[in-house]
C-alpha cells in the first residue's frame, strides 16, 4: 500500500477544490448563511441547501453547475461529539449540477481531483468506493476512470441513499473512502467500507439527485438528473495532514491549542477524559461563533436553543478541565484569526459575537456557581462514606441545569458518590410527568391556572403610585405549583392575587416590587411581582409563617427603600432618553430598558459608538435637569391628546385609549414627556446624581448605556476615588500628580527598554548572522539550527523573520535560547516549501521540549515551547536535527 501523502493545509485544499471545479465550468458560490432560506430546515446542513430550487427546476443557471464551500451544522449526533469523527459545525466542499453535466463527469472529475498529483494526489490503492445496491452504472464508471474493481462495495438504502430532509430532492449516492491502514481495522474478514471500525474513512459523497420526495412519501422524478457532491473539509484535511482524527487537522488543532493554553493540559488524541473535553470545546466554540456571526441568538427554542446548548456544554467542559472564569471569547478570537479571511461575517460581527458569548457564559456560570454552592452545602451535611441523596442531584439538574457528570465530578473530589438509583428514579418521574402533560388534550398547554383565574377575577387594582402599603387587601387567589388552590401552608412557594396592591408588577423594564403580605400569624415574603393574564398581579414568594387562605385579609407592604431607588432610576431613564435625542438626534428610539434598584440600562437605536464628548454632554444635560429640581407631573389622558402633546411613545407598543403621561415640569415644552405606566420620583432632584457607567453595542443598530443614580452614583464615585488613591499610593505621589508621574515612568521604561534591546541585539546579531551562514543544506530547503542565549522567546520570532529575509522561500529554522531568568525558549518554523518537503515544526518542538523540561507544539510551519531545564538545550538541538533527518 502506498504510504506517502503530500501535505496540504485546509486553506490550500479549499482553494484548490474551488479552483478545480471553476475551471471545469462550475460557478463558484459563497457559502449561504447557517440560517437556511428553506423554512423546512432548521440549520444549513449541506452544500446543496442553497440550490434546492435549481434541483426542483424552479430556477436555472447559465453555467453547467456550481461549486461552493458551505458552512454546515448538524446536531443529531451531539452526544458523539468528542470521538474522533463527529463535529457539529463543519465545512463542506461541493460541486453541483442541475442537468448541466452528468454522473459520468461527476465521477470522472472526483477521481481526477483525488488522484492527480497537482491536486490531492492520493494513491489509488488507498481509495475505496461504495455504490447503491444495483447501481451497475456507477461501478462501470468508477472502473472506467481507474478505480480497482475489487475496491468497490454495494451498500443499501441506509448508507447510500441521500436526502437533505424528510421531503425534497434526494437520490442514490456513491461514496469515496480512504484506507487508513490495516492497523485501524477490526480485523474481521468482511471488513470493508461501511464497517463501523476506523479503517475506511468516508470523505466524499456523490449524490445523484433524481427524485423529489413529497409529504405523502411518493418520489416523482425531478425535471433533470442532477449531481450533488459533498466532501467534509475537516476530514480531507486530516487525511492530507497524515492525521487520523478530524480534530487533528490544522484548523481544529489550533482550537485545541487554545484549550491547552487555558487549562494547562496537553492534548493526547484520545476520545476520553480531558482530551474529549478539549475536543468538545473546540468544536462547540467554533459552532457558537459561526452561529452568532450569522445572526442566531441564544434562546429556549429552535436554533437559539441549539446555540445555547452548545455554548453551555462548552462552558461545562471548561469547568471539567478546571479552566477558571469566562473563557469562550478566547476561542471566538482564534476562530476569527484562522477563518475570518474566508468568512468575513465573523470579523464584522466580532463585537456582537463576543458580547453575546460572554453575557450568556456569565449567566450560565452564575447558575453553575449557585448550584455548586448548594452542592457544597449538601456535601457538608453528609458523613464520610455516605452518598449524596439522589434528589439533590436531581434538583441540581432540574433547577440549575447541572449535568449529572459535573455533580459526580465535584462529589468525587470530596470523596463522595451519588445515590444514582434515587437520581434515576427522580428523572424517570419527571419524564413521566412530562409525558402525562404532553398527553393532555391540545388545549392543555393553554389552559393553565392563570387562564382560568383571568376569566373569574377582576383586574388587580394598583394603588402603588401614591401608597406603599395597602391595609385590608383581600386574597383573591393562590397559585401553587401551577395550580390554583384554596389554601397554602407554611413553607409553600406561592403566587398570591389580591384585590388591590401597592406592589408594582414587572412591566416596561421596571422590575417587580418586593415586600411582605402579613396578617395575624401569617407572613408571605414576596420576592417578585409579575403581571399575569387579565391584568392580575402575582405576588411571588414564600409563605414563611402560618396558613394562608383565599378570602383572607392582609396588609400588603412593599420594601420602601428599594422602591425609592427604582423610582429614581426610572425617572433617570426618561431624562436620559430626552438627552440622547438632543445630543444624537431624533432617530434615537428606546429599544429596551431595565430599571432596577441598583442601576438602569437603556438600549436605543443608534449606529455608532458614542464619543466621550457626547457621553459627557448627555450626562451634563441629565444632571442639569436633576439640579433644576423640576417636579414630575403625571396626567391621565386620552391617547390622541397624549400624542398631540408630543409625548414619546414606544415604537411598536400597543396602548389603550387612556394613558398615563409623565413629564418633568408643568410647562408646555417639558424636557421630557413620555407615555409610561411606571413609578417615578416626585421631583427630579430626588435622582440626586446621574453617572454613566458604560456604553456599548447590542446588535448592529443599537447601543446600550448603563448608568447609576443617587446612592448608586455615590458608591460608584467612591470606588473610583478609592482606586485613584490606591494608584497614587503605589506611585508614591498625590492623587493630582498621578498623571504626571505616570508619563514620567512610561518615559523611563521606554528608555530602559531601548537600552536593553540595544544590548541584546548588539550581542546577538553576530550570532544570528553566523547561524545563517552555517545553515545546513537539507536538499529542498536550508535549515538554520542555533542556540541564541539571551534572546527572549518573543524575539526568536524576529530572528526567524531575519532568517527568512536572508534565505528566501525555502528555509526553516530551529532556535533555542536560555534567557537571563534561566528559562528556555524554543522555536521551530519553516516556509511552505520546507513543510512540503517534510519539515514539521510542531513535531520538531515536540521532540525538543521534554529535553528542556517543558512542553509545547504547534503547526507544521510554526511552533514554540518553553522549558525550565537549561542543561538540556544542546541535547534538544541535537534531537531536532535527528527529527528532521539532518
Ligand atoms: N448532500 C450530500 C451530503 O450532504 C452531498 O453533498 O452528503
């Protein structure tokens, strides 16, 4: 069997494939978005997706066909991701025809591309083929163009009939396999392509799309005989790079490297343990980056849910690896660095991608932290040798999204195990409940307790604009576990409806109130208030004392201090909205807001980042309005009158006939006038002080400002001043002199650096010149092998630049140096020519690193490593020479 395969990078293969088919007359198409136009498909899963209408004859193409490199996402095998083959996101190279060329051309060209030395140059004796059961025509064609007839296998419908989805274009297919060698096989006598073992790797699927499957299962012929081929780019890259796993081709390998750096673990190529986690994060983070780049946002359904699941799984595996803190944006950065030139959306949407990834990661981490704290507390309770109750593991899974593997891992660290039988039983109960719920009639989902209650009860009367307490409020309903009940007992989690209440229910960005519902011997601790159907307010909380019955009379009191802060922040958002319109223009429109006690957040339409001058003007206008101590006036009026008075309404919001209008001051031309149902300060002066804490983007056309007021603003300033004091202290000067001192220090540092650089290059440039002069002749390239003590790790790259300048396109170098701190730096690098001739920087560094007590690796053309043992440097250089055959 032939063994030599030439090395090609992913980028080279991608380009060569598209050039090849373009030359054959196929039109080159860019990848379509991961969000398919075809509504029957959740995510793009094959190159042919964007051509569906050409297959159906609804569109025609002038050229004989098309070719593309398509972004694809498949999650049907999500649990297998991490073995050597499965990926969620991958790139598919494809060529397509809609009557413009034939099956014969497709087979002929595929073989030509695979075997021609100027293309993949794969040896024919390592290629195998499968055809659909009775497709004699394909067998004849493969043989005609050079395939060994003993390498052709017939397979049935499951393997060799392809369809994009349940309906639409489909047809029989023929696949090309690469023989990895007997040592990867199962050894069974009937081992052949299609076998489950690892010997034969399928890398190219040629579908002869000729049917259009209908809803009823019938398969009329398409208007013409078509071709749809798909070659997995990761797989062919691994083959061309002599690797046996999709993860070890250049692109995914560099993502594995990000994980290695973050976790301090070294990837060893296994499908278990830390290696599996490294693979899963590499795969999922790339998928997540591409999905958000194409406009998919995390949510609880559809594509958004798939995105969320992939992201959370990556975060969770990060924990398993012991990576601390948020880390996913570092992967996103690497994805941009290695794929951004082919997929510019990744770079254009970089800020959006990083913003969403970190927000989602932060939220999930917070949930995991909470769960972890709960778990730690539970573990404290159990004695040595006891098991963690299965119910606890279940709650962690159910409420905190804690995968049971993670719970097990934490338990094991504390020498405990989980009572798995009870956990499984609780899981089964839950599945049972879900099944029972699903079996209810189709209306079941809509007829929840609130639908019924909204038909029976009057809307809740809100008295909280003027009152903080409602005496004698009557309990009209209690909802517990989703059911309306007549009575609740101590300890129950309840949602209570009253006839009237001072509690504001979350609405228009303003958070719900907290407080208490109390009667003789009864106390409900309310931690949120929400709006339900029929304008019912639900007081959400725990019955901490006594028994509560429908019909009881209670004293409803909100937590006043908290509400005061909310009022001030709400008024501040109105002032901010008005100031934004003055400073940026009338295109500013509110896109979302959060009014909480400790801060406010305001999203608005605007297309570029705000300058610091703009921010200062906005802050100044808001503060001027605060210092003017204008009364806040609320009026109730007809919607038409409100609009005529110039009150700002929310875009797309539906309002009733009668609305509330909130203005600053009573004049005809108030600074701010808005339609609003929220609660406000009585006078702008109560807001005290307004400080913008951050400004950033949310999506392509919206910005977000976060700000603090009154007490929050003072704490913010206090913190900043304390930081300044600390800096002044460290710089040993007064706070006012910090800037001058810093400028002076920077100057000193630059001078010192200059001197060091001069000293170093003065000393080493001769050595570099000597080393270049003594380059070894390796035939196809020149190899510089040198020890350059005193040149730092970073500067070794500079030396490589010099080597390349001097020696041109066919050279490589292996450099080692011991720094002043005694640490060893290694660098190996080669030009493409050197790499093609067999030089592999990654392998060289891997051979050297252990000899200097370090580790490292990298790509075939560039690899670096560090070590602590300077005594092994010479030996390491010798090892490098042996590794390259010098
Ligand atoms: N549509 C086929 C596949 O996905 C060939 O491109 O394998």
